[in-house]
């Protein structure tokens, strides 16, 4: 009997990691599971980045504690990238490098929020947002986009949700789990609402910036006039550079917030792995060709997946323009049964898919969208095709 903290008792486990663990367990029993539940590129880290990691070890120069907020040359390179590619006014002092964008977000929550503060979280949202806000003893307030509007909340919806307690607005674009991408015009109208409120901040998670199939390219809200001083831009190397295991993410934030995030990080992790930082420096300063090639492949898979899903009666999709997820509405199956199992909700459907089709997906409930499931298409074409054949079959058995 080990009494645990209220903090941990009130926290949900990461649903994506939980589903991945279930899938792994069935796999270890010899069952042929196709795993489409994790947000993990199926590519290897590009060679030149691997080499930079090896060179860092061989040089013998990077075995000591690095500076808490990251090596100066990496922070300078990140600031230069943000200025050049994203038009965000930034400097090395405003950059904090962390153990993945997940820790970057956790630092920001800890640095900004007091009990009773509210953070507006655009829903559907990435699983960890709500839990990280709660960990900082603040309250997530969800503003939900509809399927008809490509799952994107509007500036009007945002305006209506702001209260005197609202500290920040948090979203990802391209979005995990919906694949939606805010247009420049949409972000401008969101920025106008934010600017009308003193002290209101935006936490803009841009970790999928490179995986964008739209014509407009990636737009950063921090580039708009008057927004740099209100925006914390979160980004990282996991997705665009297939570097999930290296654990490198970063923020660019107004200086007092960057300093506060560094202070927290100094007490929690002392900073990010030295070797991973040297690899990240190569990723950000060298050729982006491998990144663009991966994006082209994701786009082809997106097209294939849409085609296959649209052949399944009762499955409704938006057309995702970024990231590597499809987030179909499967609520037409609620109340149906295969004669044994009744599907009450998206949780049941995800479990049904795992047990009967041996395909792991994640319930939309974990992302604040209980009518949907999230399918990751960061898997090979063959796996995706086979998964969709199985999904079509088991869904057709629900009457
Ligand atoms: N933000 C979003 C929207 C994500 O999907 C993820 C990973 O799934 C992260 C942040 C965290 O990325 P990492 O901690 O690997 O940098």
C-alpha cells in the first residue's frame, strides 16, 4: 500500500502510449498486430544526423553537463532558423532546448500557471496538453472545432471562451490528432482576438511544421505584428527529422518566460543530452532534403488512406493537410454489434479494432473528440493497405 499524490491520482495515463503497450503485448503473444497508434515516423533518422551524433561521441568533447538551456551554437542556429524560415523575431537568449517538445510544454506550464488559471486548449487536442495544464494546477478550457470546419475552432469561438482567468491559448498546427492546418487568415483572426486581451499568451506547437501538404506553407503566429511578445513557439526534431528517440525539443519565448523555463529545467533535468544536441545542430543547419522527401511520402500515404477510408460506409473524414494522422468520425457505428460485442463509443471501437482486426488505433476520447478514432499513417504502404482491408471487414460486420 503506497499512497500516491493527488497530482498523480488525478492524471490520466497517455492513451497513445497505453494503446501502443497493449498492441506490443498482443504482438509478443505472436499475434500479427498492425500498429497505427503511435505518433512515430517509421523512417530512420537521416544519415548525416546520425553521423553528427557519432562524431560528437568520437570527439570526446561532449561528455560534460551542457548548459541548462542548451549549447550556445545550437540556440543560435535555432534562433536563426526561426528568423529565416518562420519570420519570428528571436535570439539565442530566447531559446530553451529540452528533452523533447513534451518537456518544453511542461516547462512552460510550470513557469506560467497558478492554481485557478485557465488555458484555452483547442480541441481535438494532443493528449498531453490537458494533463500538463492540470499538472500545473490550472484548468484546461476546451474550445472545439467541428468536422464541418476541418476540426478547427474559430476566432469567434475563442473570443467567447476567454475569461479574466485565461492565461494562454494552446494548439498545434499542423494538428495532432486531426492533421488540420490553420491558414494565415485564420491565424490572423485568432491573433486579433488574443491582442485585444492584455497579458493573454499563445502557446503555438509547431512540431509538425515540415509535414504540411498545403499550398500556403507553414505560418507561425509569432511572426505577426505584435505577436512575438505574446507567443511561445514550441517545436522539436522528433517528427520532421525522424528523431523521436533523441529527445530534442525547444521553445522560443519572450525572455522572462525563457528564463523561467530554464529555471524549472535546471531543477528537473539539468538540460538535454549533449550528444543529441550535436545531432540536432546538424539537423537544423544542414540539408532539409530528407525531411522534404519524408513529407512527400506522407502525402502519398495520406491520399491512399483517404481513398481507402472513403470506401468504408459510415466512416467520415476531413482532408488532413499536415502531420501524419487521419481522424475519422466513426460515430455511425455506435449502438451496433457484431453479435457479441456492442460498440457504445470510440473507446469500444478502438478495442474492437485491436481485438478483431488486430489493428491498433487510438480512441478520439483521449483527444477530446469522442466520435472519432486517430489513425497514424506513419507506417509502410503494405501495412496501411492491409490494415484498411482488415478495418473495412470488421466494420462491415457491425449491424
Ligand atoms: N506536440 C505534439 C502535437 C506532438 O504530437 C508531440 C508528439 O507526439 C509532441 C508535441 C512531443 O514531441 P517530442 O516530445 O517527441 O518532441
